């Protein structure tokens, strides 16, 4: 069983498929007895993930900075909620607790967390696997940009291989099975 850090949005987005796949992932993580490490929120994709895991007895560690640890944002049913002084401490703790990273749909915060994990891997500060779930092609533009950076000589082939892109929950489950077993 792995500790899987999930980066994702505090909003649901417009497409109901985003919440559906987050719910599927939460169910999968709970059934496979993985521990989810996440941002501690009760709203958006974050809330959907936690809400899917809780009824199944899923293990969840929420990590939330003090300025966001408010009743309307923090998930009240997550028993293991760690409150940090700030975002830097939050990310450091999430990294310390994590075996695998997955990014679901989200905004700037999701991108910042994802790219910090990738950058740290590029700098060989860790060797944890990293994947994104490209639900409904949300990350197509980002993937294209990454390949353009590679083609233009800013990213090596090794850097490209640091990020796995999965289009479906089934692909992500297969990747996770190979990754968590390694």
C-alpha cells in the first residue's frame, strides 16, 4: 500500500466528468488500501476525492495551511488533518509523506504543486513516480507545451519521462499497480 499524494482543484470545474473521475479515483484508492495525502479541502475535486474514500474506510491525510484551515474549506470528516504554518511547509510535509504523485484537474495551485514535484525529480531530489490524469483532455495544451520544450531543447528525454500521462482511470490504475509495486 502506497501513500499517494493527489494534487487537484478546490473547484469542480464545469464538466461533471472531472468530479466523476475524482470519485472513481477515491474509490479505487480506498479499495486498494492506499493512503491519500491531499490538500485537506472539502470543496471541489479535493472534496469529491475525500468524500468517495471516507464511506469505504479509506485512509486520508489532509495537509492544509493555517490560513485555509477554516470550517468552510477544511474537510471536517478527515481524521488525520495536519495544519501547517504556510504553503511551503504544507508542500514539504506532503512530499515527506508521499510515495507517488498524481495530478487531477485543477488550477494554478495544482500546476504549481505538480511542477515542483517534477522539478525536484529532474534535480534528482527524489525518484517518486508522477502522473497526471488527463480527464477530457484538460491537460492537452500542457502536454503539447512540454513536448515543444523538449523539441526546442529545453527538456531532455529523461525529463519528459518523469511525467506519465494517463487518459483514463483504467490507465491510471494500471500505472499505479506497476508503480506502487515497484
